[in-house]
C-alpha cells in the first residue's frame, strides 16, 4: 500500500448500497444559551496540490471538529445542533460520564433529527485524551469526517515544550478527491471494514510541522478511522508511552513499535533527537512499506542536553479491581464475517440463516445474536468487579469498546494490565478483561470497526443504580 499523491486516486470501486438502520426514537430538548456544537457540511483540502477541495461533514463544518479542552473535574456543556440530512447524536468516547449523556440512540437518548438539537452536560472526571463522534450511521458519518478531540488537562501536567493532538484517519476518495460512496457495501461489512486510499492527520494529507532538536513533545495520537489498524514507529524521535485510552500507565514505557486500533489513543512524551536540518517522523508500517504519517522538519535546537525521563502521570480516580479470582465471568463470543463458520444467528427474536441475515445487513454476531439484544450481556450490581471472556471466533480482528467504563486485560498469570476502554482482539484470540461496574446505567459494548458493529457486533451491560 503506497499512499502518494500520484497514485492514491486509484479507482475506488462503486459499491452497492444496502442500508441497515439503527434505532429511531424521539427528539430531546436543548438549552439555547449553551455553547453550540454544530454538525454540518463543509469544504476542506484533504489532498494537497492541484486537487479540488473535498466536501465533508464536520462539527462546526471542519474535520476534525474543534478540540474541546477542559481541566480535570470541569463540566462540558454543548448544545448540539444537527444540520446534517440524517439523524445523529454525539458520543463522548472514553469519558466516564452519566449514562443519559452517552449519545447512544435507543439505549441512552433519542436520535436528534435534521434541524433538531440536544443539550449535553457532563463532568470530565479523568485527565487524558478522549474524543467525540456520532453514534447513528456512524460508519458513514465518521467516514465523511465527523469527529473531534477532547483534552482533559491534568492539574499538574508533565514537562513538555508543546502539546499536540494528532487525529489519524484514512479516507476512501475518488479521482476528483471527493468521498466515495458505497458506505453500506456488504463486501466491506463482511471483511475488515471500510478501508481508505488516502491518509490524513488532523484533516491534512502529507502532514508536516516544524520542530527543534532537543524539544520535548507531548503527542496525543487518536485513531479515528472506520476500521484501519495503524502499526506505528518513531524515527528521529525517542520517548515514552505515558497513557493509553486516556488513562496513565503506572510507569512510562519506552515507545518502540506501537499498534493503534480504531478508537484507541496513545499519549507520548518524545524528545526530538534528529539533527538540525534533518527530518523526524511517526511512521505507519504497512507490510514492507513505511509511510511517514506525521513529519517533523528540524529547524534549530532548543537544548543541548536531553531532559530527564518523565515521571508517571497522576492516576485518575478509577476504582481498583476487587478480587478477580472470585469475580463473576461472562463470555462474549465473536462470530460471523467472511471466511467465518457462522451458519445463522438470532435477529429480531427469531433464528435466521445467513442468506436472510445478509439481506438484512447483519453479517456478524455476539453470542449467536446478530442485533442489539433485548437482554444485557451482563447485569451487575454497582461496584461489582466482573470479568468478560472475549473469544474471537472469526477470521478478522475486532476492536472491542465498552462505554462508560475502563477495564484491564487479565493475562494468563492473573496479572492485570493497564486501563483501557478499547481492546484489539486478533482473529482466533481469546482475551479476558476485568472491570469495576461502578457507573450506573445501560452501557453499549461493541466492535469499533464501525461496519462490524452496524453488522451485528453490539450488546450492552446494565449497571444497577
């Protein structure tokens, strides 16, 4: 895969449309005095040079939308106005917020129709890197550019010369740089998801910025792509991973080869070690190809000696796990997709064969159900430590995201890994997570390969008040 201006516009196939829908409910009211976040169309130059601008959908008409920056513990208030031709909502990804503000239509709120609005108001309890995006026809609305970053700043941030948010996306573009259609194509849905042919960072292709030798950068990486997994490496930069999915690591880890699945975040503290006049980069590794995803042009130096390694960031107030050995365990089995063995699944309360499932736009399942189930995967008492065994019985990887909570992966020795809200489970892999179900409400659990979720990989957990 070579992402260059010369050949990125190889033919994007005209794909058939066969659209499954999500839940539809009534409108919620909003406060006209709050700061506005508007979903609307806009124009932007995704591809530099002589290519035309691209019509996108974006918050406040731009992609990405505005970065929302608050201090830890502050309240975020936004009056969401929908100027799209489709209903939409806003999900505040990774924030442990109150359930009614989570933005999941049919589970936590009503859909916001075109020309409608909704008031979101919630506290940001955890410092870190988060993001926001729609949760209706997500596979199309995000592929058109509808997303933005949230930075919740620590009361005592680490030493850094700059703090940069880097939202990484891939786009499926046509030769005139317009966004290709075919959002509901079953070929994408039944395989790895919609993959693009052009990469951007913060809405710009061939993304570059200046830097100085010796500079320390805080880089907040966010994968906002529909389905692409980004293996990454640093070149001319050396540093540490200090947080994953917004949650600080107990000890910073040296940043070597990194994998950023859809919806995941990595916070880095890096020193620019490339010489004055040279270049540094964050590279995307695609097979044997290396693509400089984020480029830095080194101009001057800010210091001659490197700063000391960073101390751990202050932990967020996420409750500690209870006794995982005694915790109740449920199983989440991933099924379906191309080259899978699923012969049928439950949908709408009845068993259906694959032919009928495909016709209904459902090609994936959790625990034999290819739809949002009526009963939760798990009903937990508040404060209970629970475990979920995730079994990937498919031929494709899945990025499993839990709303409203963070969890820890438990290894074979019973040791708990770092806090995350999205876990990449490779094909044929089994993984166990544990969490404290301390946030009351109905919380979505789904694959963040967006076409997989819409195609049936969704369920929910219920946490008692």
